[in-house]
C-alpha cells in the first residue's frame, strides 16, 4: 500500500465515522468532517500533509 492510498483511506474513514457520530451522538461531530476537508484542500495547495508524514514514519512507501 502506498502513502497516497493510506491517506485516502484515512480521510474517507474519518468522514464516514464523523457522519455516523453526527447522526447518532451530536451534530458537532461534523466539525471533524470540516477539518478533514480543509486539510485535504490545504495539502493540495501546499504539499504538506501531517497524515502523510505519519504514514511515512510507519514505513509505507
């Protein structure tokens, strides 16, 4: 698995978990979805992605 795929899986999982938590627990969990979206946008412009750095340290290619 590549770092790019791992970042996509992480982002998708966080969005789905956030949506489920917003439905079952509190709408405030939608802030997590907003955070993920903003992070994806800023990483597209800047090339800086904390999740990518983490996955590289864990040894993904």
